[in-house]
C-alpha cells in the first residue's frame, strides 16, 4: 500500500496507474480489504474499551456480552467493507 501511495503522489500518470492497479489486481484488493478490516475491528474494540473506561460493562458477564457485540458489529462491518472493496 505504501508503494501505491508513493506511486499515486508522483504524478497524474502515477495516480492513474495506482488506481488501475487497485481496481484490477486481486492481491491489491485483498490487501486493501485486510487493512480496512483491521482498522474496523480496532475502531469498534476501541469504542468498547472507552465504554469500559467510563465504568460500564466491567463485570464478567456484561464484559463478555460487550465482547460478543463488538465481534458481531465488527464482523458485519468487515463484510460490508468487503462488498465495497470487491
């Protein structure tokens, strides 16, 4: 992804080449989806931890439920990101 960023910032032709690579390459799409998936999971887990820092869901049962909800929300958002990337 750093290569694509560098290529896209060089010139208009480099930007067009990077855009074409991301539209046609299976590996580039897979890498992009993987990075977006990691970002989405990290985002929702961070929100869960912020809620726990405020004093909510600190007990074992509510913590488990919050973890399950986080996984479900992250999973759904990752699937939607997959539809967007592919």
